[in-house]
C-alpha cells in the first residue's frame, strides 16, 4: 500500500533548528503536489507548507521566512528545514500529497519546542 513516512523530529529550544524528511513508499499514480502538515492535540491538522511539481513553494503565514520545503522527485524524498523554531511549532508533522490523500497518511514525527 502506498504511504508516506516521516522522520527527523525531536526536541529543540526556541530559536533552534530541526530538519524533517519524508519518504514515499509504494506506487502513487499521477503527478501530484506534496505538502507538510501539522497536528496539535485538540485542533485540526493544518497545512504548514506545500510544494508543486515545478518546485513552487507556498507557506503558512506562521512559518513564512523560517521554514523551507524542498523535494527530490527522483529520490522520492521531501524535506522541511525548520529554523528559528517557536513553541507554537510544537506538534506532530505529517507529509502527504496536496490536497491530501487519506490513505497515504504516515505515522508522523513529533516536534517539540520548549525551553
């Protein structure tokens, strides 16, 4: 079954950096944009950043200027460089297509930002 899998989460202090990776497993039909999403307990999963097949990136206002999304289609990989982290960046991060494909959700990776 096709699925994404995230890695690279962890803990950081405010102002620190983390790098997340996303790998695609299985065959996914068609050409698709990909994205990173974040889920905080008690809230809906929200879009953090997305990137088109041509490499055009769009960011949520809260992370604009601090996060950088990139993808390597040949390696079936996508990354999210997270800089100048804030406590509000805490959550479980997921990757998926954009718009998301329900069956492709992976386990996510936890990011915790605290002093």
